[in-house]
């Protein structure tokens, strides 16, 4: 599976390209589709504090006209410069967003281990669970 090319902007206003600008090789990319997903995102962040992470709110391209309003709201909730730097917002056609032939269920977060060339080494969904944590932890230990 390969992560698609996306343009994004972090909450500090810096333009980013996915997957090429990912901060590590690999990086844990936590994709959230809805605001109420933050508790699931946080469950992963607590476990993987020691690896490169990007939080990726992925919004429909139809909402891009409201990007300033949406991102300003996120910035108000995120005061820390480092957290803002690792939170990248992207707008795309969610109906066309897919990873290979794998369907995306936007009712849950998507957790991916991604290399800068786009190769997806592993994936999980929803809140952090022991089996997925151990499987993903082993990938980062091998690097």
C-alpha cells in the first residue's frame, strides 16, 4: 500500500507535502476525519511519545473555503508550538481517498506507519489496542 500525495499545512501555518515531508523514516501518521476522534488520537499519542508522529485531520475538499476558520479553531485548542508543528491539516476528495484497494471507514481514525516514499508499513484503526500497539512498536524498534 502507498500513501497518496497530499498537500497540507501545519497549525503553525507551514506548508507540507505528504508523504515526502514526513519527519521520520518511518512516521506514525494518525488520520482523523471528525472532531470527536481526538480521544482516539490521544490514545495513540500517549503510547508513542518517542517516535515521529503527524496528526492529520483530513477534511473534505468542499470545506477548504473555510480552512482559515477551521484551522484557527484548531489553533485555539492547541497552544504548544511542537504540537502545532506535528498537526497537519489536509483537504481532499474524501470520497476518492483510499489506500490501495483498502476501503476507508471514516467513522474511525486511521493509524498508519508511513515512510517518506509513501510505503505504508502497517495500519490500524480506532483507539490504541494492545495487539496493534505491539505490532507497530516492533516496526519502530527495528529501524
